[in-house]
C-alpha cells in the first residue's frame, strides 16, 4: 500500500530522481524559466518552493543546507541574494506552471515553470 507516500517516481531510481531535480533546480535558478514535462514541473515546484523558503531565512545553516542540495556555488548565491530578496514579502507560491504543448516524439504534455514576477 502507498499510504502517506508523496512524490512521483517518474520511472527512475531514487538517486537518478535526486540528480534530475538537482539539475533542474539549478537550471531554474539560473534561467528563471524552464520547459519540462508536466509531471516533472509539478514535482519541481514542490522542491523549488521549499528551497526558496529556506533561502528566506538567510543564515549560515540555511545556506549550507541549500548548497548541500544544489551543489553549485553560483546557483546558491543567486538563490540567496536575488531570488529570496524578491520574495521577501510573499509567504508561498513562488513558482507558476503554464501548460505549454505536447512533445513531438511521444506526445508527452510539456509545461513551462517560472518564478512569479512581483
């Protein structure tokens, strides 16, 4: 039974899934908008919102926790200096998902995920 188990498996191992979302979060922070499948975008939204809430604390422990997940100094710096400051007066809902189109090869539904403009 799957009681109280959250998150999508996306047909990947746990290490592959973690690496996938680490890479997508890095790209989302760097470009502030990425195109991916709807299922991946919905999972990425959960992680991105948690990471921004962590960055809003703006202390050393939060910075180390964010870096341990992102493993990229530039992305962590941009997260804490630019993105967290932008959402300082907002409690939640930092990202928005737009349904985009279907992928040509397999017909998978694509979505754009981006940070909300305040």
